[in-house]
C-alpha cells in the first residue's frame, strides 16, 4: 500500500454521509485527519456519548442534579468526540490492510494513502492527550476508570481476528462512559451503573450486528469475524433477544438506582422512557431489511434518536 499517494481534490470517503461538514467546510489540509477521526460521521460520537448521559442521569436519580453536572455533560461531549477520534484512528491503523480489501472502506485515509501511518499515530496521540486533559478534571476514581478503558480501546480492532463476537468488545469500550460518568457524579461505582453498562453492551450488540451486515460478504472473503456472520439467517431472532435484554437490564438499573430514593414519579417516567426506547428499536426491526446494506445503515444511524430518547426521560425523572 502506498503512503504517499493523495486522493483527488474534493474526493469524499465512500461510506461517509454525502454533503457532510468536513467535505463542505473544513480546510482542505485538515480533511484527511478529520475523516480519519470519523468527524464526517458523527453517529459514532453520539453512540459513545449517550451512555455517558445515561450514567449522569442514573446517578442523579439517587442524588438529584448538581451544578457540576453541567460541566460533566459538556466535558463528556468533548471527550467523546476526542476519544472516538483517537479510537477510530487506532482502528484504521490496525485495519488498514483489511480496509483496503473492502469496497466500502478502501477510500478511507490510510488505505487510500491520503495519510501515512506515522502521521496517523501522531494524530491519535494528540487526540488522546487532549481527552486526558478533560479526564483529569474529574475525581481520582473516574481518572482510574478512564485510564482502564484504554485497554478496551486497544484490544477492539483485533477482536474480529480471534472471536466471532467482536461486537462484545465494542460494547465494552463504547459503554464504559455509563460507569465513568456515574462515578464522576457519585464518586463511586454502584450496582445500578453496572446494570446500565450491561444494558448498553446489549444495545451495542443490537445496533452493531445490524451495521456489520453491510460488510458480511466482504468479511467472509477476507476472513473477518462478526456476529452478523455468526448469526447468519438467525440474525433477526438474535436482534430481538438483544432488544429484550437491553430493556430488562435498563429497567434493573433504574430499580437499583431508586432503592434508596423511593419516588413513584421518577420510577414512572424512567420506565416510560425505557418503554419508548424499546418501542423505537421494535419499529426499527419492523422496517429492517437485513440483506439490504442501505436499510442496515439507516437502522444503525437512528439508534442515536433511540438512545437520546431514554436519556431525556431519565433526566426528567431525575429532576422531579
């Protein structure tokens, strides 16, 4: 693979949304690096950030909101953007040869040669250091949890090489913010946050299995493992199971959080939000055409709305 060839002026990455802000407005020299960080595809940042919002709201169910939570929510947003960027950069460094063999990903900055591996490594470190600056504004427990998450980030790109369940490793990494944000608010890790973390992992198994169905044919040719390939024709049954697991685990998280603060209004609003979350995923399934990549991508992207829906209800419940 050449590391010196450049994409033609104005060329976009094939799997990025058309007319995204990077392609339209970012300085030309910055575009390959922003694409490397997936800044042209914000859905991943949302899916990393939403469990943080859940964690803040769940903690506030026990104690109420604090002024500190304004900074916590804002900093989680910035941190999610930076760490998602660093993680995607690391993923592309690790997967550059695989990406070059897949039609959907071969136009990404590393396999196309728009960015060198050395430059990508420097870019990854810069993003991680900026995120660390935010992390160190939190309590020491949260700092430790943030540092521990780096192991999950480092392992994930290699999971598809040794397990049929790489989506589990993505779930472990992407939902760590539920525990981290809970600890940043509470100063402790409670069983309710662990249940919420497990709910997030089940949710990730749901949406990322759908996402992986886009590449199942190419993945089979190059030997990349995924739950989409593992489940095959049984995928819909598994997806329904992940929806049920997500809803039940999230319900458990709310019940555990409210044990020390009995509040029927908060419980009712929380359960309503969880029901709405499950309903949203059910509607996705009814529309999903599992063998149509475009349908899979649409279903994957709307999970931002599903996740924000339950975050909103939990936040309102915490405020009553």
